[in-house]
C-alpha cells in the first residue's frame, strides 16, 4: 500500500471512529501501555503464587 493510500485509509478510519487526526495520534500508544500493564499484572500474580507454594505449602509438608 502506498503512503498516500495508507494516509487515506487512516483518514477514513478517523471519520468512522469520530476522532480527529490529533486525537487518533494521542490514542495510539494506549494499547501498548495496556498490554504492558496486563503483562506486569500476570507476572506479579504468578510470582505471588510461586512464593506461596514454595515458601508456605512445601515447607509445611503433608497434613494428616
């Protein structure tokens, strides 16, 4: 796709979404930030799970 074609496509998408070009540029980095936040959250959740498993459940041994 040529640069002119991609610019026209972006303009068409902006018309559909109702955002101006300036607003579209402001909203572009949001999905990458959301992905980073989700990844960090999952990492911390797994880290906490391993912490509880290895430092609380395993040292306690079998119950019963």
